[in-house]
């Protein structure tokens, strides 16, 4: 956020610039960082949840009144007490937000481990389960509970993937966890028709996740050459463009 952006937003904070607050997971890099930039540039009150948020403090100062940061490694949620701690911290932040509706922007995700079933060590599956599946469940629980207590609305925007809908060799952990998360949100939509659930597949973007994919061997990921060609031919979407489109959708929903 630039100095001009701060001036434009003035002293607006939670519940003043907008009646909605956005809960964004994974804001430190890639699409998440671009989403945070676009949200704050549009004066959207945001609760950012993820790791390494200390490096964002200088660029997105909490003193702007728009940003609250919950610094937590979502890969650690399988540890005893971790889910309860995150639920409590997010609940406190939502209480202070004083908003009448919530937008949960479920963005955090990890592609690792990449490898064939049987070649991936069991312990390597923890991060995918925690970040891709457990974290969205914990965040949604807190957001849904808070929205119901206020009699307000909840809009879920889940950054999904084509991998949630089709099997890709070498991506068993990613495909399975993204598919499970997608179904979790579909169940939420059936249980609570007043809540909105949007599944967003942004396609292949030029991010660090794509770098990880291209670093795979053909034995780990037989389709690696396809993704290398996408990079070479400039066919990867800029994450800033995708972020701008998503934030515009959020603004359209919250202005209704």
C-alpha cells in the first residue's frame, strides 16, 4: 500500500470503510501477496492469516487501521492445541472487526509432496493435510460461527484447482486434499444456504508453486514438461491480474 493509498483510505478501519471484513489465508507470497495488495489498495479491512508475516509489516503497516495479521504456520495445525489456538485468535480478530459480514478467501496451499504413491514418505504428507485441508476447516468454523452469532452473512471464495477434479500422476496429496476441501465447502453450501460458496480455479499462474512443479523430475511428475512449456511460452497467468479479478468480485459482493 502506497502513501497515496493510505491517504485515500483515511482513518477508516474495520466496519467503517466497508461493512465486510476479509479473512485471507496465505498472504505472504504468490497470489496471496497480490490479493493482500489489491485488498488494501481498495481499502478493504483484512485479517491476514499465515506464516512469515513479519516481513509484511513494513509494506502493509497495521497502523493503517485496515490490516490485522495472525502470524501462524498453517502447516503446524496437526500439533496438539494448534487448531484451538488459531480458532481463538481468529475469533478475537473478528470480534474487533465489528463487521456485519465476512468474506473468507481461502488461498493458502502447498503442492508438495510431489511423487508417486508409495514413493512419498508418510511424514511428508503432513503439510498438505494441514495447509490444504485442515486450515480451511478451522478458518471456516470460526467464520461461520461468528457470522451466525451476528445474524450476518458469510461469503467463501475458495482458491481451488483443476487438480481437485481430476487425477494427476505425482500429485496424489495435492489432488486429494484440494478435492476434499472443495467438497467441504460444498457441504457448507448445502447446510447453510444463506452463505455463499464460490469455487475459483485461477489456472496456472507464474508463482513459486510453479517453480516447485518445474523442479520436479519426470519420475516424480510425468507432466512436468507441459508446465515447463507453459513458462517458456509465456502462458502462465500473472498473479497480480488474477488477484485483481478476484478482489473485484469481492467488492461487487460487499457493495450489494
